[in-house]
């Protein structure tokens, strides 16, 4: 299987595309991005000088990178079971989320995160970063409280149930529903 066409746009990758759109509009906001190999994610990174693409990292490096972050932008629509949000909270990092990610309601207590609102709007993402920066202490405190209540076995069962419900809605209504 060869490389995908370079004409594939960032919007194909929804949550990541939103971050790339944000980085293009607000280049003064530095973003570090991990995951996805080039073959899986054919982006011309030179078009996004505000984004430092790190590729796949060993877990210990992901944790170290997250620990140093001003905030975790978790604009995913579904992947990761939402666990990176809990990991960020245990590290004292404010979490900015896509409110359409079903795992937000399953895992996060109100006040323990910032909603990016319309994640397709770079201005909404910028506003969420400003809120996370301004209210950092209270968000981190509530995030620690939220992470403490996390019970992996119980939550995993709830996560699977939540994802099944979300995927059933997507199958019925289409992926853009």
C-alpha cells in the first residue's frame, strides 16, 4: 500500500484538522502534536510552523511532554477512549475538549475541563485556551478531584457502553450527524 495522495486535506482528520486550522490562524500559539505516522497522516508539516510534530513517542515521553503542557487540546471525536484526558488531569494539566466526544460526559465532571465549543472555529479554540489559562488553578484542582474518582474497571465498562451508543448513533445518522 503506497502513500496517500498529498492532496488529502487536514479536514479529513477532523480533530487534528481543527488544530492545524487553529495553528495557521494563530501562529503565536505553539502546539506540540504526537501520534500518527506520515503514511497515516499525510500533512505537509512545513505549512504549519506553529506545530511541532513529534510523531509517535514512547509512553514515558508522552507523559513528560504532557506534564510540561500549558493545556491538553483533546479535540478528538472518539479515539483514545478518553483516557488521555484523565492522564492530563492526574498530571495537573487543564484539558480542553471537543464537546461532541462522548467520553467527555462519561469521564469528566463539570468544571474539570474547558469545552472548545465549536472545534471547527479556531477562534473558539483560542477562547478555550484563554479560559484554561485564566482559570488554570480551579480547573487543575477540579481535574485532580475528577481523576481521583476514576475507577478503571468501572469506567472501562461505562466507556465501552458509551462508545457503543455513540457508534450506533453514527451508524444510524452518518458520521457527520
